[in-house]
C-alpha cells in the first residue's frame, strides 16, 4: 500500500467532514475510515448544493464517476494500489477531451467532433491511476477572455464571494477545489490560467516545465505557451498529480522525453539552505494592493525563519517577456481561430473576440520579434538561476476582482504570471493568506527547467509552516449549513 502523510487539520470543519486534500483522503482510503464511494458521495452532495450558485460545472458525469469509485474500492479490497490518486475525485477543464462527456471549450464555435476523439492523454493517465473523474469544468471561452453570460454558459464565481471572479481561465477548477466539489483538477496555463485561479481561489496550482506534460487532446490557445497542470489544495497534492500527468508521449510534438522525478518522495519538509531570490520591487508598484504587499512580506519572513537564504534580485527583461507572452499567444491563437472568426465573429464571446481579434493588428515582424525577445530572456533567466534554487514574488498584485463587467486588459498589469510562460520554467502559486476583506491571494514560486521537485519542496515546506492552504471559505460553510 502507498504510504501517505498529511499535516493535521486537513479535514473540513463542515459537518460532512470531507478530507480537504488528496493526501488526507488517500490516507483515509487506506486505513479503512473512508471508501471511494463514500468520498464521491461527499463531493457530489457539495456539488448538488453549491454548483447552481457557483457555476463550476459545464456537465457532471455522476454515473461514470460512481462506477470508477466502485472500481477503486474493489481494487483496494483486492490489494491493488495504483497510487495516491486511486479513488480520488478530480475535475477536468472543459477544453480537454474526455470519452464520457462532450467538450465545448465553453464556446458555440467548437466542432462537437473534437470531443469524440476519446480521452486526452492526461485523462487516460488519471483513469489508469484510479482517479474518479466527476465532470467537465467551466473556463473562459477557448481559455481566454472573460465571462460572457449572453452565450448561455455558466459564469464561474469565487468560493470566497459569489460577486468575485475565481480567476481565469481554469475558473471552474479553481472554485471547485476551493469549495470541495472535487479534491483536485486539471487546468491549463498559457499566460497564467492555472496560477491566477489558484491565487484567487486560495489553493495551489502548478505550471510545470513546458513539454513536461503532453497536451494531446486539449484545445490549443498558444501552442508554444500552453501547459496542462494540476490545481489542488496543497503542493504535496499537486506533486502527486504531476507524477501521474508527466512523461513523454509521441502524440504531442512539444512533449519532452525526460525521466519523471518522484515528486512526492523529494519533499523533505525543509527549506534549510534553499537559495531564494525575491524581487520586492513589485510591492512598490501603484497597482499593488497593500494587503498583497504585507502578505508577501510575511511569506518572505517564513522562508527566512525556516533557514532559506533569501536575497533581493531583479528579474531581467520583465516588461519585455510579459509583453512577448501576451503578443505571442494571441498571434498563435489567431492562427487557430482566423477562419472561424471571419465566418462566425458574433458567435464568439465579446472577451474572446477582443483578446484574439487584437492579433489581427499584428504583423509577422511583430511575432518574430516577440520570439527573439523570448530567446534573450531565457538566456538571462538561465544565468540568474545559476545563483538561486527558486525565485518568488506575488502571483497577482490584487485580490480577486468583481466578476461582473470584467475588463481583462485592465487586470493584465497586476498579474505576474506571463513571464514564466515566455521562458517555460516551472512556476507554482501557493496560498499566502486572506486580505482584510477575506479574499485569498497567492505567492508564486518559480524554478529551473525540469526541477519541479525543488519548487514543490519549497511550496510544501511553506505549507508545513502555515495553514493558508487549509483555509475554508466562510461562504461555502454557510451555503452547506
């Protein structure tokens, strides 16, 4: 049987006593205090009560999920242990194909045939690991833009306040994990779409090294920027998910053939001697919320007190790399959408039209220049990582914004994620507390390419010393009461 450990307090204070983390649930499944069927019934009951208000699911697959839970219990009874994800309820962002539900990309445009290709590679791997997949989750249309209620899809809302956005584009995954409708889920990240909802939903989200996880069966946004990765409550849980998702697959030309590390086994629980670079200049920006600044300084203090060697740094080519990501990804998106945008402009949501349509004003020279900037930036970042194990800064400079009348262009300067899409380095957001208004914000931890283990080690050690990732939403508690 797989050995699992967990920090105390990883069980919900709500009467259903749902394990908050994959790790806690895995331990309960193995010591006989919980069955996979009972665990699924707990998260299903939460979805029954919460989803209509929160807009987390596009479609639920209750029947298939129950069958998977029954199979997981049968495997446990037969002494078959497939790993930490066996019997664990997980959700799938609705730009990733699954055999038991349609795929819409939350759009009127996507050809239904896309969803008929069967399970994406990452979904195949989750099923093989014994996971219980509960359904397809809300996103932004084609993983870009902002919610457009006029198109008939649910508007995802924040678990800490229904008037707030959980972040995009992996919105349903972020809000669903935070609310306990499943214990982990798949998101995608092209400019920050895993880390932003992780930050604003009070959970953990990992964008691993570009090419580490195959993207076959996922609707593309920007092919040279796209990542599929896990959103969970804890870094330890994200490590368990990435261990299953990672690995070469020849179906994806971007997939890198490198050995996959034992991410969970590499968690030492210690930051002693970890060389950490921190760029605090962001905290002086006019756009930085005072609560974000104070919570970031408190998080840095945790690293210092735990024995990490923390040094002030300046991240090179910040503006240039962020700009190259935003310019490059919309150009790549336009190459995919151009025909449909010409033929069916009004069928696209307003936010998607405005985001991708902007690329029509770019030239080929602009795109080539963005790629040149990326190469220069990668060299500079690689040189910087010669001195540091990880680099940290806030994930976003502001707390979750109101969900109505969102203008994504106004938010972009406050989102510190696109930098790492330009370079392809692994970067993870972990919760670092609540603002004075009770809204969550996150700390971003970035590492060297293919050294996700070090990023997980830093995040896990931080979470052993704090309980931000175990904070339950007061709103969710009230809605469940």
